[in-house]
């Protein structure tokens, strides 16, 4: 069974940093691209970042470019999102997600990041 | 990058059909057959309902169907049921410097 479990969310002050993690199991993690998607309270989904299986290709939404860094450790079956210079508008539930096949997309349960003084 | 455009809300009575539109550009919806639709109930993670414009994953009811014309994709739900009440999001591959773009979401109310 595919499982994605996010962790690392919490309350942080504007300008602060936070590192999110996503532990993957139930599939060959090293073979698939991984994604971070966020959802601000009461708002829609926003794609944040993607990383290819070998970390060769990395993409970011314009809203986080230069502040967030996506990475992965295939030996640990883990995905990360380093978030720096956090702003109030970064407050959201952050999901990690993976498309294993065209018809198979898996999501974690999400971790809440709150940026507030 | 701009989000794909969806109506904020739609509604229908049980048994009726509704259609949700998703309008993008030739750089995303219109240029590729990589449009997906997700259903999200409150407090839950999104669930894939349609992929590659018109394909249903195993286990998704055939009451859900997808199509595309030009830069606009559509999700149709026929025979509305109370359990269909949820938020629906489209997404598409994009050739911009980013990789994927979502629609703003549509709240479906079953009257």
C-alpha cells in the first residue's frame, strides 16, 4: 500500500524557516518524480514544486522561487521542502504527492504550516 | 503563472447533471492532453477522478466524465448524488517554467 506521510509543519514567525519532510513507502520511491502542493485555509490547491526521480530536474512555482528548496533522499525514501523567508501568505496545508501511473496519484494527509507573529 | 479558470460554484439537484469548466491557454489545457480533475471533501486530501482529459481511474464511477475543446476542459457529473458534494479542481501540465497548474476550484452543492 502506497503511503505518504508529511511532517515538520508548525507555527513560525515571518521571515523564519521550516523544513518539511515526506516519508514514502509501498512503492519504489527512487523511480518517480515527487511533488509538493499546498492549500491555504479556505482556498484552492496550488502546485509548489516538483523534483524528478534522480533530482536532475527541479521546478518551482513563481510564488516560492528563490525561497523554497525541494530535495529528496532516495536511500531514505524521503522528500523534503526547505522553506526560508516565510511570509504570511505561505500559511497552508502542505501535501506531498506522487503520480505513479497516469491513473494513480497518491497524496499524503498534509502538514499545516502557519506563518504568524 | 496564472491559475486555470473555474466557476466558483455550481449546483444541481439529485439525479441531474452538471458540468464544470476549466479554461486555460494554449500553453497548458489547449496544448496538451494532460488535464486531470480532483475531488476534495472537507478536511481530506484530493482524489483523482479524471486523468488525461477523459480517462477514469479504476474505482471511479462512470457518472464522471471529462472532455476538452480548445483551451477549455470540462468535467461532467451525471445522476448527481449527495456524496458528490465537494470541491473540484482541474489541473494541467504547462509548458511554462513551472510544471503544473491548478484551477481555482469549484464548489459543487447538491440541492
